[in-house]
């Protein structure tokens, strides 16, 4: 019977990347720059009372949301921190922007509250499930991205539509054309996240149990 190789080292487990590993990457820097534009948006809206300028800045922030993800995939600069930082910044930008526009009075209150309620409910459920129920994270669905894109277009459109610039009537109509479908799709995707959250919690608990059993058998 062959003997085990005495020179062979113990089996090693795959290295798990920490949250703060690969922190300084181009995608994370781009996300940080987008976050730093939030005070500028508030300054334009309330400090300068420049609704059009604030709206175009918000539209630019929404339309560039895909860039950090593309750079991360294209140049292999994805990180655990980026997976958390990017969606947190996106949600923060959206929540603050919608709240600010409510204060400004440039958006129908019922529409804005429906958008905020959905974002807050989904955000709290995801955060609680991940932190306390060990849910495995999962990606945003294609329809979820469509809804976000439409709402990120509708919100600044409401803002531009409330100004006296020549293109205001067009954006006032556009806000409703893309806002209503975007709102419906966003709530539909939120409901469809329920089974994914359950599956993620089950998978996360199973993984945690497996790791615990491996540690106790050593």
C-alpha cells in the first residue's frame, strides 16, 4: 500500500477576497466621483435654483451608471467592495434626488412616494437578509435594470418639465411616458425578488453550515 507523500502540504482552501481587498480601482473611483456629484446637484437645485442644470446633472449621473460595471468586467477590476459600494451609491443618489425634488415641488407627490417606498423596502430587505440572515447576494434582473433606467430618466424629466426652458413641454410628456411603465415594472420586479431572496437565504445558511462543519472536523 502506498504511503502518503510526507512533503505534500495540507490541502488549501480557495482564497476568499475580503471586502476591502482591491479597494483602489478605476470602477470604485468612478463610483466615488458620481457620489461626490450629489452635493453639486443639491447646490444647483436649492443654492442656484437652477432646475434645468440640476436635472441635466442627475440625468448624466443616471446614464453613466453602467460605466463602472463595464470597466470592472472589461479590465478585470471587480471587487467585493465594488459589488457593495456601487449599488449603495446608486440607491443613495436616487433616494436623495427624489426627496430633494419632492421638497422642490417639481414631481407629483404620489409618484415620488411610490418610487421611494419601493426603493426603501427593497433596500431594507436586501440589507437585513444579507447581514443577519446570511443571504447570498444575487444580481439585479434585466427587468430591474430596465425599470431603473426608465425611472432615472423620468425623475429628471419631471424636473426639466417644471422649468421655463423651451424643451420643458417635451420632457413633461416624456416623464409620464417612461415614468408610469418604469414604476409598474419596478414594483413587479420587487415582488419577483421574493423567491430569489428566499433561495439566497437558504443557500447562504447551507454554505455557513458547511464551513462550520469543516472547521469543527479539523
